[in-house]
C-alpha cells in the first residue's frame, strides 16, 4: 500500500526543516512562487533546491516571469533538468557575461541568449 504524506509549509519553515525534509524520498513536490528560488545565494535556495532535485517529480509554479536575466533561471533549470544544467561557473561563463567590478563579479549580463532559449 502506498503511503501519501502531504507537507504544506512556507519556504522559510521548509528552509529551517531542510535536514528533516531531505530524509524523505518524495514522489512529488509542488513549489509555488518558485521565483523566490532564483537566487543561488539565499538560505532558502541552498536548503530547498537539493530537496526539489531529489524528488521523483516536481511541479514548479510561478506567476512572475523569471527570465529577466539568465542568472535568474539557473536554479530553476538545475531543479527541472539537472542533466543539461552545467555547473554555475560553466553556466555563468556561457550565459551571464560576467564582468569584474570593484565589488566582485557581476553576473547580470546575458550572452548566447538564443541558445539558452532553445534549451528552455
């Protein structure tokens, strides 16, 4: 008999319980407002992207367009198609046109956009 467990929680609570959630082998995860996962550096993304990646199926929902900059699509692509998603370094070099600034690297640019649109 298949067991069905349903967890409904905010991203903040899920990020706090990430260790507990990673112990589950979810058959299906549904994440609403996935544009909140666009930044690679947030605690929320660092905690939840691996959980969504290990799920057998995932449904990502958002009413907010994410494609303003290629750097904003990396986490989403990493969740739904890790097989075609290179490392952040490879992705950013290919699609984000990184620039050195006095504050560090700026990844807000775009290159090879036709290729990226084809992948998407």
